[in-house]
C-alpha cells in the first residue's frame, strides 16, 4: 500500500485509559472539518463501556477488562480498513487506543511503532500513581505486565521494543522514574531536547532508519496531542510547559507520513472539556493538516 491515501476515520469513543472527556476528541476534530480537509471517509465507530474509577483489578489498571474488549473490537475495525486497501486514522480517546491498532498490525506480520508523546508512559501498572493505562501503554505494548493487555489475543508483544521509536518526551520527573527503564530497552528514545539538537527532519529520518534495522513491513504512527507546545495544546489532562512547535510537528509527523511503509495513525488525548473556546481544537486540526501537507510535498520514500 502506498503512503497515506484513501484515509478512513475510525472513531474510538473511549476514556477508559485516562479520564472522562477525552472520548469527545474524535467528534471535536470531525466538527472542525478534519475529514473533509483530508478527503477522508467515515468508517466504524467503536464505543467503550462506561468509565469506572475502581482500581481493584489484579493488574492495578483502571478498566482493564473493558480496555481489552475495546482493543479487540478496534483491531477488527482497523483490519477491515486495511483489508480494503485504505489508511486507518484512529481518533481516540486516550492512549489505550494504541493496543487495538497495534494488534491489528501484529496479526498481519512484523510491524513497528513511532510514538510521539510528551510523556514516557512506561510505568509498570502497579507503580502508576493513577492506574490509568495512559501511564503504561508503552510498557504494556512491549509485552510487559498483565497478560490481559500485554498478551492481548495471544500476541505478545504487540510490538517489540527494537521496532519502536519514541520521540518528543519532556517529562523530566517521570523520566527519572520510568525513562531510564525505557532507555534500557531496544527502543530508539529521543527526547524533545535531543530532537531539537538534531533537527526535526533528521530525527524523523533516524526513526525510519531504526525501523529499517528492525526489518519491519510497516509501522503505526501514534500521536498524543500533548506532544505539541502547551501554548498550542493546553486542553490535555497532564500539562507540561514547552513541546513541539507547529513547524516541528509538521516536519516530524509529515516525514513519517510520507514513508510508504506507514500503515495507520492514532490521534489521542485532546480533551474538549478543557477547551471551551475551541482554540486547541483548531490548533490540533491545523497541525494534523500541516503534517499531511508536508508529507504530500515530499518524494515517496
């Protein structure tokens, strides 16, 4: 399949891995005209069961069983789009949507991940201060932790760490707790500061070279909206100062979108409940469109 054309939007209405509010992300971006601007068609909608604050599950994850259920249903939706030769654009929701997208690819062969996020998200669930899957999605995706998700549908890991590139984190406190453990894996890990030192395009090219070395057939691009500068994207539940400028995001994400091995895109975490003036909604929509436009301007790789 060539680089992104025939995009199909899969709307996953879930807040199970974070807090209520983020399930409205997809609706907000559709209201902002994202589908029309991308020339995307509307695909399946995956509905999550109600959020629960109960943390008594043996994994210490909130909503663990429900997250696994959503992931299995989402994987089927993503597979249907891929089988039709189209490009799935998954609008979350929280970061737990990564599990369904990765499972769909894992069932097809050897696939990788490029992960753009302000946080390292590598807590063992039992050590997470919140129990939210969005604290732990990389840990679980790499096959660590509870079988329910880390071994989803018998697929462990959902993605091997050697086939993952993690870019843009700026969570200095969390890095002291989880960043060292993440860097001890085989993943390529590049902080925001390291990205700026190398340059946005060179960072994206380095991620693609890392995937080359892993021998993958394709990859998922996962975008947490909090990777953007807090000035652009204040409507997230765990804010941090700084972040990607609009131009940096367009170059990094656009270079990745231009690679003909890309097989899907997740967009997560923006919380419309924190954006009464819809400024962040417009900024996120504009940043995504900038990235696709940058991809269109590049020669196929």
